[in-house]
C-alpha cells in the first residue's frame, strides 16, 4: 500500500506504506518547511503511535527543533495547544478513523490548522527533494512534556458563553461513551462529568486497542446502542480514535446519523446568536458532501451557508474568510472558532448537551425537529493505475443527465430534489459516492446508480 498524502496529512499501513524511514523523512521535511520554533506533538493512543512518536521527537530534536509532547490526546487538543502558544507548528500522530493497521501524521501550522493545498504543495516539494539530513554542528534541541494541555482545552470548552453549567448539572444527563479505547477515553468522560452527567464508560480504557472498526458508523456502534438502552441513558456518544468526530445515539438506541451532528449544532449556535443579536449577519460553512438540512436550519435564522471542498482546512479557511461563527463537516466534525479552528468532538458534545437542556425533551425529539433527509455513502475501490479525476470526468461526460454540476471537489451533481457527490478520498485509495434525497429508497437508488457508473469506468480504465 502506497502512502496517501493529502491536506489531511500522511497515512499508510504499518510496515508497508508507513515505515520508520518514512516517518523520519517526512518529519525532517516538515521541520525544514517550518524553518524554526517549537513543534507540539501528540498521539491518539494506537500502540504503533508509541514508536512513531519516538521517531518524530528524535528527528525534530536532531534537526535542532524543540519538541513539546502532550502524550495521548485528541487531535483537537494538539490543535488547541498549537494555536494558543508560540509553537511553529504541530504534529498529531493519528490515522483518524482508519483501522488499526494504519497510522499517520497530521501536520499543523502555527495557527493550529491543517496545511492548506498551497502549503501542502510547498511542504511535499521539500519532502520530494530527498533526505533532509541533520548537521553535525546542530545542537540537540530539548524535549518538554507539556502538562495540563487537555485541562486547558477542557476549560476553554466549559467556559464557552452558551454553556449553562448549573443547568446541566441540575439536569444530570446519563451518557454512554464509546471512545474506541483511544484518545477520547479520559477527556470525553471528564467533560461530561464536569457537566454533571452520569457517565457509563463503554470502551474507554485508553489502550488504543479498538474493540470494533473505529469509524463511528451505525454498523460499528451496535454495542453502544445496546448499552444506551440497557442503562436507560439519555444518549450515547461515539468518537473516532483522535476524537475530532462526534456521532450520537438517541435514548432508544438509534444512531441519529453523523450528518445530524452538524445539523443539530448549527441549529443551536445560530439560534443562540440570533437571540443574542437579532440583526447580526450570521453564516455557517460546510463542505460539499454535507446534508442540505444545514441550509434549511440556517434559513430559520436568516443565516447564509457557504460550501467548500471536503477537508477540514477548506472549511476552516472559508470560515475565517466570511466570519462564520459555526461550521463543520457531515462526518460528525464540528468547528467552533470561539474555541479553535479545528474539528472538535468536545465542542460538539458541549453544544449538543446545551441544545438538549435548552429545548427540553429527548435526543430523538431533537432529531425530529430538524429537517429530514436521507443520505447514503458508498465507496468504490480505485485501482492504483487510475486517477479519480479521470474517472469523474467520464462520469460527467456520460452520466450527468443534464444536472447542474460543481467541480470544486470531484464532481457534485445537483438534481431538483437530490444530489450526488463523487470524489477521490483524501485518506484512502477509494472514490467516495455520497447521495442525498428525501427518502432512503431514493438516496440508495441514486448512490447505487453512480457507484455502478464509477466502478465500471474505473475498471475499464484500469484494463487499458
């Protein structure tokens, strides 16, 4: 398996795509790209993260770069500490939702956000020049273990202006947590307990050994759903290994769908801000694959919605550009600039609890109050000798059927009552096919139709 390089960083399978030599090479190139200044380093808890961290830290120190290590923490914590310090950049050791045989490096700029496409191009150019070797004249830089980074991150969430801690503690929600035994194992329960919740820890041992596939999709959350019902909980919370994605399970044990994390959060934040200032210009930012329910919700408050290509940094950049107060991605990613410009499950949890407290009722009732669409996500394997962009050009040419289209990020076809988005993944050798419609049947038919087109074209191109 070759390495996957993108605006999401570097990912690969252990010992194949991702080797000690590869880790050292890209870390050295990143230090060359940054120039100077301390680098913040954290990891998501996967066992492989331990040896990767040693290589990352050693490489940086050999290059004369001071290292501030956080240990096992969420990627949002690495982002928060980097943004709120004088660090030159950060590295989060994580393959996010990918299975255990994967790991990776997420590279952050001094503002705590991922490198954008231009910065990635510059960084990867440095990496492609060849080995970046340390000088014998360079003194070994120090390594410092930062204590309290997670606590400061937590404090920033708990002191957000809309958080009613007294009210939350009186309400005392019961919450079941599935952190896949990774970086959210301590911090998610700690946040909930600070909000007065009774916490049932399902998979929170911090070992980094995943009890199931780590992507928080409904098929991987059966144990969480069962635990919610068995414990009479108000809701269940699932995060991915580095805790930047948040997925919710209602009191009946039903996952409400990762798309509805961002829809619920946008509903609360825009509503809170509109109540505070009835005449302000409000806006939210989402990506091209996110449910149109967000646009319907925003219309309730007279707010504008901007769409960007998929990728956290694309959303964050647009949010800064337009002054959006909330944004994120339909994968369960919530970005709140009042905390920091990165996807953050902790921020999402605080907002969802606040929403439930404010409106009363259950999570299933909250879900019912939001516009209802059905979204289906499929994936087509991409042969190594085939480029996604070439496949999608042929899909557009042969199968657009007169639809309005957007080519900012792969191919999005907009129909009267539905849409489909096809794009090469930033993190896996696949082409994603995402379709949304008014009913599950319509969304399934649309996604299946374009999956067949994509697979057929890719196979034909691979055979040439």
